[in-house]
């Protein structure tokens, strides 16, 4: 008779996500994962298959959480532009509070060139952000918040690029003034 699994897969994925986020994919060994998850190698392989599969699962979890947060922030906002500013300001504050972490998607894009499935997932995640922003900016345009001459898709691509860049600037510890000035300039593009 097979033993029942003695750990929660979702909780283990969250713990692995945190470890990958702090240390990176390459710097996280199987031994690190076994220790963090408090499981043996047999249980690990039965639950996750491989380090790469667990990394992809953890990356997917992170992307899902970030997508849900962005969708909620933009979807519940009475005005889109203040909501966009609030989202970007929150990312800046998170990076100032813990500059070593950054964004797991940005980290994956710079660390996982040899993992095509991770690179593909990063591309999909960036496209999802672009799509959410474009939809929100189309609403903002329909409400008169942005000029009818502006292209919401182009603005969404600019903001998506800005969002990823601001996360890198946060890791580089450029500081509050640098990030706030960049945010102010980015918001003026939307006027």
C-alpha cells in the first residue's frame, strides 16, 4: 500500500518559490530544497519530478499571484491612472524594503536562459501584464483619463517595460529619489 503524502504541495511550492526567489535557480541545490521543504529525495521526486519542474511550478505560482494582484488593483479602481501609479509605487517600496529579492520574473529572465520552459513562461507573464494594462488603459481612455490620440497598447508596452526596469533599478539600489523621479516621468507619458 502506498504511503499518503505527509506534506502540503501548495505550501511546499510556496516555500520553494521563496527559496528560488532569494537564491536563484542555479544557486539552489536539490539539497537546499530538501532541507527547506523538510522532505526526503523520494518524496521530492514523487511530488515534483525534478528541481526544474518545481522551479517552473514555483514560477507559475508567483506569476499567478502577481497577475491576480494587478488585475484586482486595476479592476477595482474608480480611476485607472491613480491605480497604475499606486501599483508602481508599491513595487518601488517593496524593492526599497528588500532590494535583494527583486521580482522573480525578472530574476528568471536573467538567470534561466538555459531553461527554455522558464523563458517561455516569462514571456507569457510579460504579455499578460501588457494585456491587463492595455485593457485598463483602454478603459481610462473611454473615461477621458487619457488623450484619445494615445495608443493604449503602446502605453501598455511602455509601462510593462518600465515595470520590469524599475525592478532591476530596485535591485541595483539606486534609491528612492531615482525611482520616484522615474515614476513621475513615466506617469507624465500617460497625460
